[in-house]
C-alpha cells in the first residue's frame, strides 16, 4: 500500500533530455538541443567522465532558448513560501523538503490529489510567489500578454513509499541532501514530523 512519495524535480535547464548521465525523456523536443544527441532515457544513472561532461553541459545549456536557472537563497526562500501556501490551502502533508539551486526534493504523504497534480500545484504556487516579490528567474522574458516561461523542468522523478522504513529513509535522504552539497540543513514551517503509519489501513494524510 502506498503511503507517500519522494518526488524530485529540477529547474529549467538542470537535467536535459539527452544528458549523458541518463534522463527520464524518450525524445528531445527542442531542436536547439537535438544536435547534442538523442534522448538518454535510463532508470539508472550512467557514469560519465567529469571533464567531458562539464564541456557537454556548458555547450548544451548555451543552446537553450533561455538561460539555465539556478535559484539564489532568496529565490529558494520564496519557493518555500509558495509551497507553504499550497500546503495550507490543500492540506497536503510534507514530511521533508530541500530546495537546492538546481532541484527540489520533497517527501509527501498520499493525498486526494494524484502526485502528478500535487507537484504541478506546488510548482505553480512557487512560481506565483516568485513573481509576486519580483524574483522570478524568467522575469526578463515575460511575453506581451504577461506570461512567464516556466522556471521548472517539465519532468519529475517519483518513488512510491509503502512502509515506515521507506518513508524514514526518504526523509533522511532529503534532509541530508543540502549537506551533501556543502550547505546547511533546511527547516521549513510547512514540514511536519512523520509519526508512523496509521494501523487502520488505507489513509490519506491531510
């Protein structure tokens, strides 16, 4: 029985569909990127030579329609504020969260929303908060009708969590993720402590 999810998604330009390390994509839709190789769909991360990969990544990112996004500390805080707003409105349960410059990790309890819908709503609320306070990474590319390109990658990665052990492991991984990148642990007001799985059976956490 699924009780939660570990979801990860990147910012725009972080993990490209033809990334040599593997990707979640079946096709390279942007013609600007097609000359850098075919889609590299893989369930496992592919080992690459760091120097060669750095050269490939720089060249591929330079071909994107917009510059690749990297969230500043203030932007990450705004993203967290957006997440908090969605959690408050929806009753979504978040057991862990880390917001890094190029990607986001969340551990979420099962909800009445499908996980795909929950992720889209989180992205949307974070984007609105960034725009509200003038920190949206794509602000300079606003269209004539006021639309902003998305600061987020289209794809996401998700792991279904079906036991207390799996949830505990995911929480620990997410909490330690900033430390692995040389940053302090993060604490967010909308994250609640995981207190175990209800023995009563099918549960939605809200």
